[in-house]
């Protein structure tokens, strides 16, 4: 009964956070940018003649097809469809993140994690725009929740089917899935040697469709042949931009931009060292390796910074890791708090800073180019 109460509690907390976010879309509409127009075009063309097309009529092959497919199969307008998709995804993200936070955080820091999810600018950004990150993050968390049940030998038909099905969908949602999987799968193979054969079978089955799609679009069609190759200058720039974005989530680094850029990755390196002690379970070790591998590959990949996205692109690409990094940071502060109570003032400062930044974003987001809902659409 106690566990049931906890899950009920988390359910309502996740629901409240989601409803607060929902007001932004209902009153001010969905944010539209360059990528959004391509998703809309592909969704509309699939509804019309079952083909994915870009606004100029060319084939939609630069991005995976699952997101515009989901946009097209719901029976409402694209405006309503994206609200349904993003709102449901956000609820799943909130619920599963708080569920994980409850496993390793005490009640004080669990409450801080609730505020961290409520005042999350990266999640709010993903929720506001017609982007694929919100759905991807929800699918990733569902996949991990069921994948770890398999690792704990809690193999049920439900967890096996869900992990396999979601695993097949993930690379059809974002190519960067493979950056996450490299760290997750390699670590799980080494940490769970008795399950290696089953894991190999699972990996081959879940990645086969995504690999096939990438071979077809990237190699046979040359969808990214026009992308610039990475070099050491771009890699250094990526290190600074990703580090800046990650620190900005929790500290007002924007007001000290005169700080030499090499200081920023050093701060992140210190944080990485501190997080080594997070969680003693093998599952949390897998998650840490997955996140670090993802950032490493995103930094060195030649597919980054092609269109000059700068910090906004780094913010979007990093946002899918926010739930995990939030828990990592709070766990570190929780360990320090047991010896040095004064650290609570730093935590309260972070919460206050996130509140200010989130409130500013909430106000400013209503000025961006948006698809507004008509009165009828508001009522469905």
C-alpha cells in the first residue's frame, strides 16, 4: 500500500507539472522554426499520398520518419496533434523521472527534483516547439524502464514486448539513438555477462530497422553528403557550447561570459568526477556511461553545427539528457548535504535561478512565431 501511495503521489505531481506547461500551448500556440516546417510538410504529404516530402517536394530523408508519421495518424489538425503528442510525452517524462528520483533521493531532494522538472527550460523549450525531442525523450525513458527490468531478470512478456517495440522505434525517431545505445549496450554487456547472448539478440532485433533506414538514406541516397566534416576547431567549439549549455541549466553562467572558455569544460569535468559515485546499482552505471558516451559522440560527430545552430542546437541535442543530469546533480548535493548542511543554500539558489529563467522563458515564448489554436481546436 505504501508503494502504491508513492506511485499515486508521483502520478499527480507529474500531472500538475504537465498541466502548467499545457497553458503555454493553449494560450500562445506551438512554436514553429525551420525543422518544424519540414515535419509539417512530411506529415501532410504522408496523409495525402503516403509519401514523406519536404516543402520543396524532395524526399524527406534527412530526418527519420517516425515523428511526422505519428503527427499524421492522429485524426485532428497538426496543431491539436502536436499538443496531444507533446503533452502525453511530457507527462511520461515527468512521471518516470520522478519515479527514478524517488529511488535514490531522500524526501528533501526528491521535492527539489519536482521543482527541477517544473522549472526546466530545456524541457519547456522542447514542449513549446513542434520538434521531435519531447516524444523521443518519453520513448527513451519507457525503453530504459523496461530494459532494466530485463537486466534484473524481471522478464515478463509485457516488458520484453515493450522494450523491443520501443527499441525498434527509437532510431526511427532520432539518429542519435545509436550514440546512446553504444554506451548503454556496451556497459550492459560487460556488467551483465550472464545475459550477453540475450542482450545480443535484443540489440540485433531492435537496431536492425534503424540500421537499414540509415544505410538506405545516408549511404545509398547520400542524405548527408553535403554536411561538413568535423575538425579540431569545431570539436573545441562544441565542447565549450555543450559545457556552457549544461552549466546554464543550473547556474547563471550567462552573466559571466567573460570567463575564459577553457574554464567551462573544466567545471564540467569536475562534475563528471563527482557523479562517479552516483548510485551503486549496475543500472545507474549503465545510465551514466550512456549519457557520457552520448555527449562525447555528439561533440566529435561531423554532423553537428552544419547550419550554424550554435547554442540553440546544443540546447536541443542536450535536452533529452536533462532528467538524468538533474538526478545526477541532486544526488551529488545530497551526499554533500549529509556532511555540510550549508550546501542547501546552493540548492535553493539553483531552484530560484531556474524559477527566474523558466518564468522569463514562459513570458518570451509567446512572442515567437507560433501556430495559434482556433476556438474550435481549443475545444477539440
